[in-house]
C-alpha cells in the first residue's frame, strides 16, 4: 500500500473497496477551506497506516455519483469502510486523534 492518499473516482471506487479490507475515504473538494486544512492529516494517516488501511481521497465535484451514494452533504466527510460496508463516519474538520480512534476501533 502507498504512503500517499489514493485517488478514488466513481470509476475505480467499487473495485478499490473490494480489494482492501479497510479503507478511509476523505470526501473533499478543492474550493473547501476545511478540506484543504484536513489534507495534511490525511497524508499523515496514509503514512502511519500504510499496509493496514488504504487512505483515499475522493473529489466530490469530479465524482458526484459516489458522493451521492454515500449521502455526503457536508465536506469534509471521512468515511471508514470495512469489508465493503461503512462502519464509521466523521463530518467536519477534526483533530487527528479522532481519526486515529476511529481507525483503532476497526483494526
């Protein structure tokens, strides 16, 4: 697994989720200030959880089908998917410890 966030799209989403037992998906957009503020945390998580969790980003403007499917109405929204099913969701800009705690519950 990469130490950088994986870029998800509507086209590769389902296949990527099937291939990875735990995926953290950051639903974001380039114009979103809180999303940009969260980006370094997402990069840290990708490095720290490499080999255990696929940390990914999905641009909601470029991939509206997946964002709608997951009912993402506010961004940033981070969804943790385990074995193909959503198991946790964090909405808004939060400290890294919140993401660590959520991931630890599902590892």
